[in-house]
C-alpha cells in the first residue's frame, strides 16, 4: 500500500507499507520509501530482516 502525505514544509512524501507473512505464519509490517515497481514486498522483508539481525 502506498501512502501520500504533505509534510509540514509542504513537500509531498510517499511511503509504502509492506505486509509479509513470516516463516512462523505471523505477519510483519514494514514502512519504507522503496518503490513498489522496483523492489517486491518479499525483498523488502529480506532486507529489513537482515538489517534487524545485524543490530
């Protein structure tokens, strides 16, 4: 899902909410500015999962 919002400074901000079913059957939600037509939802999940594991 894409969400458009006007920031306090008047700029249009486009964000994306990704919902992915994890291997344990639960859903995870991620907010990102990666474009839908460039990066599929599964890739967003894998990128964020790797990032989270490194922290």
